[in-house]
C-alpha cells in the first residue's frame, strides 16, 4: 500500500506565534541530516532538497512546536503518518522519513526545491528553491571535518576551502572533511572523492574514488605515504604524491600515476585512516572496521581495541610508544586500559593528537579547541 504522507505545513515557517524559530541553523541538526542522507546514499539533488526543506520549515532547528501538530526539523505531523511525536523529534528518524519519501516521489523534471515541496506539500512551493543559497552553505558546513594540527598551525576545511589559520589555501569551494599534512604537502578530499595535493602553490589531483579523508605521513627518507578508504570500503595506499606531481621521489612499487595498493578487502573500513612512520621507514596504519580498531603492521591486520564509533587518531610518542585517540559520543577519549574520556566537551568528526599528548578537536560550529 502506498501511503500518502504530507508534512502538512500551511506556512513556510510555523505560523503559531508562540513557536519561536531561531534565525540561524543548529550545527548539530545539519550534521545529523547530512549523515542520514549519506547513509541512505541519496543523490545530490535529494540531499539538497532535504536541506532546502529544513531551512524553509524550521531554519534547520529541531522545533518542539509548529503549525497545528507539526514538529521537528521538517515540521512533520503525527496526524499525517510521519511518526509519533517522540519519533519526529528524533532528527535522525525525521531525516530518514523525509529522504525515503523524497526518493519515492522524485522525478527528473523536479528541481530540488520542487522535490522538497512534493514531500512537504506546503502552501509556498517556490520558497524551497529560493532557499538554495542558504541550503548550499549549510551543506558545505555539514561536510566540514576535524582539524589537522601541525605544530602551532591549524588546518581545516571551511565553507568548501582549505585554510591554515587565517590564510586561505584554495578557492575551488569543493573540499570536504579534514585535511592532511605531511612535509611540504597539504592534502584534501573533494566532494567528488578526489584527493588533491597542494605543493608550491598549486593543487593537483593525486587519487580518485575515495570515500573518506586522506591520511599522509612523512617517512624518515622524506617520501610521503598516503592512505585512504576507497569507495568500496577497502583501505589503500595511494600514489606517492611527489612522484605523481612530478616533483622528485619515487612511487611505491607497482603503483602507476593514479593507482593504489590495496591493503584490505572491500568493506573492511570506514572513515579516515591514521598512520605513523617508524624510524626504520615502516608505516603502521590504523582504521575503524565496524566497531573495532584495527592496525596493519608488517603486512598483517590485527585488532587493537573495540568500542570504536569514529575514526582513530594514532601518534608516535617520544619514547617510541603509540598513543591512540578517538571521539566516543562526541567526547575525546584516549586508549589506556580502556577508552578513557579526556573532557566532557562535545566535538565532531575526528581528533588531532600531538606527540606530547595534546589533543585538539572541532566543535559543530567550527571552533577548534584543545580537547586534552
């Protein structure tokens, strides 16, 4: 049976004068909506429709009020079959219902805004497409990842570009996630899954088909080891950027200009790898595989710990031991006898750790703070 669902919003924003709608979006809400869309593998058009609808309906806030019985980020109504009030107030549930229905009703002739209206069935169809600039800006923020802290320099992706401190390193506007830095190279991933390298003032593509942020580490001989999780969930060592860009150095054995060396089977890992280079030139690679923290050393994978829900961060301490960090429920943790919390402050994506044990992370609003 095909159930006709309507959000039932008579106005583009709640008309109830007692329902106060913030003038700005909630950073946590946009990240949840985005994450749900990614998990469902929705198209760019459907994702944009969700962000346009969220802005028009609630300014991307999880409202506990609305027109008649409308609630939540999409102002969905329990009386119209969207779920119980508690379910609708769960942003992940509300987002899943929106995206699933949007996929069902999508047609090639619909713009993202008209698709949003096909789901919401509001009085004001044109307002969704009018929200495109705001929706696009929120999408760029949702794509932002954690910081890469090198010495006293903080590298981040903000509004689609790579920055170090107040210096803007790119102008393309299509970078996402967390940058990586090794030697004189800065790496970042585009929203098309292409890893770009910045050297001597120019960005060049070094790999394609990646699903997560790249990890780069400088070997003792000055070459760069570059890793990423590919679209099929396999972990791969990518081409040495110094060779790919034609700036000296040598590529790993068997790697062509845009090739990669598979290090795991498909479906093995998600997120961003973390790597450390030892004095003998060997590199250990750490990834999240399901809920397990896995390390590849001497050509074999082994489990280090469990309970992982975000990507790990590994750092080589001055005494030669390895420090391991991650976020659990948004809070920075260090691996000791178990996962030990470093603070109660909530962060997003990944942490950036230094050899002295200093840890930095990024909040949903983009602020980078010391987490431990």
